[in-house]
C-alpha cells in the first residue's frame, strides 16, 4: 500500500518506514513534489496533525497521514507540548537550544516525569474526507544532562519508563519498538489493514 507521510523530516521518515516495514510504501512530501512549508498553527497536537493532513489531501488529492509530537513535562504543566519543536525563542527545530531551555526550566525541580505524545491524522479518499486520529504515548523522565548520540529532538534527555538509558542511548531498534510514534503508527497500521 502506497501512502504519503506529510513530512520532509528525514529522521521521522526513516523511523516510520522502519516501523511499518515493507507492507507499506511510505513516500515523503518531496517525493510528491511538495516543498512548501505546511502551516502548523493549531493549539494542540491533534489540530496540527489534522491541519497538515488536510492541506496535503486537499491540494494533492492523495491518501496521506501527518503527525505532530510533543514532549509534555509534568512539572511544567505540559510544556513544551505543542511548541516542542520551537520551544526556545527565535528557533525552529533547534534541538540543542530546545533541550537547553528545558533543562534550565527544570533546574532544581525533583519531579522530572514527562511523556512523549504523538497524534497521527489520516486522510483517505475512501473515508469521504473524514480524518481518523491515532495517539501514542510513552511515559518517562527527563534526565539532568544529555546522554547518547542517536535519535533526534529531545531523545538525549528522555528516559522511557522501564529503562535507565535515554532514547538516544537505546538506539533506533529499541526506540522504534517502544516509542510514542511507534505506538501511534501501530494503531494506524492496524486500521489500514
């Protein structure tokens, strides 16, 4: 089955392809000739995922899915949440600046519980322009410093429950088996089958 994943992020694309395996042919925005910056102006992960899927579906009339992911920290009332990719002021997807701001905000706090949450919106012609949402959550804690070099985003400071190493230390095989995105994608794959 061929379906568009509304992203040009090579890390996300690789992760999704590895999770879904050969049953699905996942193509990127670049593969369909879409190079514009898709708006993400929603005030929730659900709204942003829906907005991106709707944009691609309406413009290209092809089956697609889009995701939005946020890191939600308990002691910060869910921050950075929907603003995770642009958490540090004046930056756009600057992982280093985002991590430093988060670690600074948590300085002195003992409650370091957090969760990664992914929401996927699916748009298909057969669903008569209805959008189906899938959610994946993984709980964990924020470490006091960066650990590991694999992964992307906040992976070096997020330690999932049941592990003592960060996502960046665990490696992609383990991460892809337990991550928030893996859980949301598993629900998507089950639905598509």
